[in-house]
């Protein structure tokens, strides 16, 4: 279930990782057993894993991470600055770590490469660190510890900050879009923009005024996942109704004491991301291991016992429940007192399974050792015999009566009055597992937490069901979004609760043969779908409220209404044609870029989070009661098939109906299952004569005759999904684009011609640069043979073919993909002339990828290879765009590999499944055995050992598993 959601939600992002940055260390030779540890000492392995396992946001990794600023290789460096930073690292990792890991930790924290000279000087910095030599002589065999006699560190030349982590969704998808990283501020002279920044004119102000500093810090607090510097002036003016002084952007180093500055695009020093400084009070709850551990924190029930008069704290301590590390843990929903106190249980090995094991042990224990409770007291933990006589559950006494007591079942989340004879002393061995019943808060429903309609909808859709919980904020009462993934389409429980507030009397459901005048056509999609606004009480009320909101935003001078925690299904405001309109967030690409739907006009768009605003509280309830005003329609009697709307037909319809407020329509039929109506559309009030309808005019025109009578089918039941593009404010109305097909189709009735579904000529002379003339990125930098690298396996077919991504640059890839979404979704360029081996951008589902054209089919579909992820996809030729220079700077991140230590063979499907289960969508350590170079980046191939270091007991060498599997298979045969 979780995989389904991760792949399709915005943030559907890959699995969350507990060991995403494993130490680069030499592994065991392939002949050794797989249970032998790699050489990272266990005493500090957990510390390194904990620090380097900050989860990214599908999201996910969403993702606003910082990049190194200068290479530092072979260049002069500031020893004092480097010494201070290494001292800081050693304070954090006082148990030491491998010197070979230092460059990566340094880069992760400070976004600069550690100078090579500094590594050579480590042994001379005895006041900072101690270098311990092991059996080897190179740097990878050295251990680094704090100085034996720790001295007070000198003042930092640079102000530093803690990590900033992103717990958002990210939905999605193929990339770890929801992942973020730590960031540390740095001086302007270490920035790639040192040329423009450090050469500021002497007349530029040297400091910021206290008022300006306060306002900038307030904005950055709203966007803890980063804010593009170029977006700061408009955001500042929109929020405070005054212009940002020009000298701020020209002297970003002035902000170094309130934020950190990162340059994720080295070729463009003007594109900087600002990250707010985190303080100790801002860090919130640190994620623990994905298990229930005993710690010093007080449990929720203990706090409750202390707070309530007459209740005494329990004598024995019970460890507090740790939130699972997964972004989408499975939960069993028990009940909801209100939406701010939803009682649930986590499902998993260390949660529900551990509880079942404990209750089995309790049943056996109390069969022979029942000890009655002599004098029950409030807050006391007891064992209670359930309705099934052999069942024993943990409970806490909440009320004592004459011969009965009221108890709260701490693992199941409900209360019950029981006889004292069913109650026993709880043995100390059953205090080890945390209470499994816990509470959460549903995001977006806080103002309506006790609304009867909301609670009724929640009871119907969620109570007693196993759902997926997207954790937005990790706190004692986490903020979550719940999803029901048991249906064909995932259901957002939070969004369904908001829709329960809608007043159905404000709109009248369309009836067959009913006629509407003064209709506004708000959007025409490229597949012929039309969105209309029908006259209603709801539309009139909406217009009135939006006018008031416009005035409200104009008068506000605070940042209170900036959206800081976006999530799928959230209702908020965004500008459409210069005015604020209602939107719903439909998808997240990391933490900065997201897709929205203007629910009252039917237009989809991709925007940055800074373009969104919260609905002002005075208008929230009234606005939520109004149903969406965009009605989805299709033109009746137009016998057109999938993908057969030509651009000429779409444009003709747009020219006829857009921006006209007095159209008329007659309802031909209503499709309740697909939630749209078939209509006859008129541009005047002569709706009595069907020959005057636009339907009739189009059916008898040449608009469809140039289109071949083609439709596509698939061998699987997968649906052909219509992907949509964004809205622009130039009158295009953000028209959705053509169909993206997931599965390879076959042509049932091929006919000659050109267009969607038509034949693509093979003798095209492309006007775009082909891969031979296109300026390609530099080759991906790889370690020397024999060294290790941290990787993410994006695709795994079998041991002879899988695709790796270097872990260190994944945040750059997510930033790049966010930029591609914003760029291509806001432009409607004409489709490319396409030829084989062409490098371009392609839209696959909701994301834009850098791809290589592998083949052009005769039905308008193109086979492409995702250069950063290693996947093969089929897309419509209308979904390809030129790959502009800005998106050709980062090296292609996907590199093909095969597993070392095994004989090459034809792997069976069973073996391939075993391999995929162990490596796909997982962070691993790769030890490079061989590199096969090639002219084209996508033809390079690695031979590597793969090691899973996520388990504390032992490292798992994947080639050993596959060798044992192959041997067992051979023996069976």
C-alpha cells in the first residue's frame, strides 16, 4: 500500500531512509562471508547514520538542499575556518569517524568541498583532532577523533547553524522529492557569486536596519525549506506593501547572520536559495529509530496522570512511543474525539506486531500467575482480562467505583467499566513496550475540528480502517494527512472532511434537457474537455467573498497568511488573471514547487509555494461552504476518440468561447461516475436550434477530418491518463496538454497522416540541436576503482542491469526538476520535431525529465530513456520540449551498473524479484570494481559490489545473497 502511495502521491517520493549516507569505507572482499562487518566501528556508526539520515521530501526530498560553493581542490584555503568547522564536526561526532568520510560530512554541512590540503594537514592540528592510523597507509584507513585534551575553540570566522529538515510530502513519485539537508552560512568571499557580491560599490549600505532585518527574518521563518533570492523582492512587496531595498540582493552576505545562502546552480550565481537559521528551539522533535525505545521523555499517559487531579503517576516508567521513520506509515484508525485528537495505532514490526507478541506472552503468563489488585488507584497500570476469557490487555485505571473500575486500554484507545475481579497486577516485563494507542491531528481541519458534518464524514470513511498517514509535523501529537488507498483512486480523508462542509443548496445539480444561459466557459483543455461556470447562488456568493478577500489582502502588512506547510488537498488562495482565487493543492514536487487546481475555473497550474496564501480566517467558513464552481463538460455528439483533438480544433473552440460571459448550454446527459455532463454549447441564446450549437459546427467542419481515425489500447488494464499543464495569465487559461500513456500500446487501425496519433515522418530534418551537436553536461564524477560511494538504486531489473544515482548530488537533481516543472508548465511551445538519439525534456505523468529519444513510433508516441533515473517510458510526441542550456549543467545522474562477484548469466524472474526486493529504491554503499567508459554518458557502465548497511547487527552483501539463491536454484534443478 505504501509503495502505491509513494509512487503516485506528490510527494510520492521513494522510501524514507534511515541510512541514507553510509560511510565511504572499504568493504569486505567478495570472497568473505556476508555477515562480516564493514570497517566502520560500531561505537559511532549509529551517530554517523543518525546525522546523515535526514529524510528528503518524493517528496520526495522535496527539496531545497544546499550545494557546495567552491571546489577547494588545489586552491588556497583559510586554515582557521576549516579548523573551526572540523572542530564543530568532532563535537557532534565525539566517537570519531573515518577520514575518508570527512569530505562528504564537510560538504553536507557547509556546502563546500573540503580542501585536499586540509586533509594532509590534519595530523598537524593536534589542538583540534587526533588522527589514528590503522593497518593501511592511505587516508581511507585513518580514523579521526577529537583532540585528546580538548581546548576552547577559537571564534568562528563564519556563523554556523544546525540542520534544517523537511518533513513534508512529497509526493510523488520517481525522485526523492521530499528530502532536505543541512545548511550552514558562509561568508561572501566563499560564494560562487563573489564577483558580484564582494565587489559591491563602497556606497552600498553595510548593514540592514533593525526593521528590515526583522521583516526578512519573518519571511524566512515561513519558508524553512528555503526561499529563492530572486523571489524575495516580490514576496516582500506583496507582504509589506513596500519595496525591498535594492542593495539587499546585491549584498546577500548582509543576510548571513539571519540565513544561510546556497547556490544550487553553479553556472548561475544570481540564483541563490536562502535558508532560515535554525535555533535550538526551532528544531522540534528529532526523529528516532523506527522502533519503540526506552528514553527519558515522559509518556502521554504519564503527563495525563500528572495533570488530572486525584490521579497519581504510575510507579513504573513506560517508554514513549516513537513515530515511525517512514513518510507514509500504515495506521489503524480507532476513533476521533475531534479531528485534533484522532486515536490510532501504527502498523508494523515494532508496533502492532510487537503488541500482538506481548499480548500472547501476557495470556500465557496470567494463566499461571494471576495476582489480583488489592487496592486499585487512579493512574495505576493493570492487566485486564478481556471479553474473550483468554485475552489479557494492558490498561490504566481512570476511575475507581465500589466494585468496579473504569479503565483505559492503553494499546487500543478505548475505555470500559469492568469488574475488579478481571483486573490483575501488571508484571514489570510488560512495561517495556510503549503504549500503542496514540493521537494525531488532521491537517487543514483545525478550525473545524468539532464540526458534526466533518466528524460524521470521518467516522464513515476512516474509523476502523487501515490507512496511510503522511506525517507533516513530527511532534508529540503529529500533524498528518490520511489516505485510503484501497480504491482505484487514492482518497484524501482530510480533503473529504473539508468537502463535508459544502452547502449543496448553493448549487443545483444539472438535469437532462435543462438549459442554462449566461454561462461562462472558463477553460478549454487540449482533449476537448470544457469547464463552465453556471449561474447559481454559490457563484454569486463566491464573487462577493472574493471581492472582500481582495481588499483584505491589500490591507494586510504581515506574513501571517503565507503558506508554510503545503500538503495535498489543502485549500488556499492563488492569483488567477491578477485576482485571488480558490485553489486546491493537488501535487507536491519537493517542498518548493507544487501543482494546484483553481477549483472555480477548472485550470491547473504549477507554482512556487511563495505564490500561495492562506484563506483569511474571517472568510474561511463561508468560503468552504461554497462548492467548486467549475463544472466539467464534454461536447455531445462529437464522435472523437482518445487523442484525436487537433491543436486547430482546440484553438478554434477557445477562440469561440473563452472570455465570453453570455454562452448558453443544454444538458444532453449526466455521467455521475465520471462527474461530468455532456452538453450542447451555444455562443448565443438560440439554444432551441441544435444546428446553431458549436457541437454541430465542429462536427461538420474540417477540424477533425485531417485527424486519423485512431485509438489506442493496451495489453494491461492501466488507464490512459490525461496530464495537464499550468495556467498562465496571458489568456491561454493554462490549457492542459495531451495524453501521456504509461503502457506500450498497439495500433488497432493505423492510417497515414500527421498529428496526435498520426504517422511521424522518418526523414524529418530537425531544427533543434541533436545529441551530437548539443552541448552535453560533463560526465558524472566517480570515485577511483576500489573506493566506495553512497548510492540510490533507482531501477533494478536483475543483477546484470540496474541503475545507480550518486547520493551526494540528489538534492541538485530535485532542485533541477523543480525548475523544469516551473519552466515547461508555464510555456506552451510548439512540439519538437523529433529524431532518434535526441536529447530533450519530456513530461511523464506530472514531472519533467531529461530524456534520450530511443525511437519514434508511427502513432505519435515516442520511446524515451530518462537520463537521470534510468527508466524507459512511452510519451506522446506533444510532450517533448527542447532541453534549454540551463538544464544541461548538472551531469546526468543515472548510470548503468552490474553486480560484481557473480558470473554473468541469464537471470530467472524469481532471482530478479529477489534482487529487486533487496536493492530497488534503497540507499546502499557501492564499492566500485570496474568502470567501462564510453563516449556518451548513458553508455557508461559500472561493475560494483552493493552493500546494505542499514542493519546494526551486520552488513548485507547483495552478491552473497544472489550467489546463495543461484546455488539453491541449481541444487533444486
